[in-house]
C-alpha cells in the first residue's frame, strides 16, 4: 500500500540480520513509526537508519491523518508500532494505536528526553500518558534517569541507550597534538534558553583564548565573539567531531544526547549539566570555567570518557532496540481492550477528547 502519509526512508538492503524471530527479516514485515517526522536530528531518523543496518525495515506513518482503512492495510504487514510523542496523543491517534493492538500488533513507546520532561511537568499529559499506557506493550527510555522520572508518574520502562551513528562509534581515538582543541556547543535557534545560552555566553566572552564551534544557531547570535565559529544547522557532524576536543552542553533537562556519546567515544572531553561517567558536571558559568581550566591542562584524549561510552555501548543499542521490537507482544486482555477503545472512538469520540 502506498500513501502520502507513509514513508519508508530505510528500505535498503542490509548485510546482517540481528533480530530474534524467524520472520523478522521478511521484506513484508516492518516497524511502523508514528508521532515524530524523520527530519533533521530527529531521534527516530537516527533510529530508523540504525535499525535498517540490522535487518529491520521501517515505515513512517502519520497516524493522525491516515484513514482507518489505510492504517489497517499498513498494519497487516507490521511487526510493531513505535510511538514517540512529545505532547498529547490525540484521541484519534489513540484509536489508531488501539486498532493496532486489537490486530495483534504491539505498541512500543520510546521516551528520549523532552517528552519525559513534558509528562512529569503537566498533569494533563500525565493523564494522557496513563491512558495510552494501557495499550502499550513496552516503554523504552534512552537514559537511566528517564526511567526514574517516568516511574514517578506511574510508567514503568526499561533502559536502552540512545542509538548512535555506527560509523561514528567505530572511529579510532582522535590524535592529540599541541594546543587546545575547540569546544563544540549545540545551540538550536528556537531553544537557546533551554540550552543554556545565558550561562554559556559569559563563558565564551571570558575565555577568548579558546575557540568555540557553535552548531544549530541559524541566527548566528554568538558569532559576534571573535573566538566563535557559527555553522547554523549541520547535517553531518563528522568534520566538527574531528576538530573539537570538548563538548559543552548545559540543558534544563536531557536524555542521553547522541552528540555527547559520539564525541566522547572518540576521546573528546565533556562539560555537561547532568551526571555522565567520564565528564565534568557543571551548571553555572563559574563551574564551566573551572572545568575549562582542567580542559586547558589536558595533554591527551579523554580515555576515561571513551571507556565509559564504550562500556555503555557494549550491548549495542541498535540490537537491543530491534530485540525489544521483536519481543513485544499483545496479550489477549490487551487485545480486547484495544478493540474496545477502537470501537468506543468510532461511536463516541468525545470520550477520548
């Protein structure tokens, strides 16, 4: 079935299957991803590419606009539905998910960071998440602290580390020669306050001997400083990872950022506002400046951080996620509930408003 609401950017030949069930590698069986569009740095885009490498095909579908008949046809060859939603799951999407469950297609909900912050901060989203959770087979969280945060609102989840670019994680340790390498900063144009611009800008101004590489700020607001190179949006980070020796990331909330893992596994240092093995934790400008003093004194790559990241990736996240999707199931009681919710929405949609 072809529809303008369904895309399949990862339908490619792969060299190695890595999922458990015998039919998981069939070209007619795939995972349907809903709730997030596969654009720019979307976690689902990275995940879809990683899954394709281990033999799991993916379809992206807009469950909010698809007609029920098209949705049902899509589900007939689906092994699971993966949901990533940063806000409220609408009644219609809930009914679509319930239909999947009624057909025996399990729903796996993936939590990556901001979505958890939104749920634990807003009672309306907590109620919505609890309603959706009745038909979710498995919740997966991308960081251990997200598991803990979800538990506070009654959602049980399992930890699978953030899926990263396999080409990046396989790279050798960076060469460390004379001088201090630049510091990489992610500062998206639309969320500068969330990403700590009020704390980071004074640091840049106070450390003119250090170079800063700023990505995702399309307004180039920090380019007024002589020690800043502002790149705007960057689709391929490899050349910046090759240059940077430290990552600076100060956020109001976070999951387990791919940029940190991908850079630290190459031996980069990290200054981060959340606990992470092999990094310096900092929250204020003064704390960042203290960490930068230690960074200036570095004469070799961050091997402690590299070892910590490699240990985290020892059980490959892409294989873990593929196995979660393959192992997910829909018990009979859940299928009955799914059918009930789907029927309720058809005849009494106001109950899901």
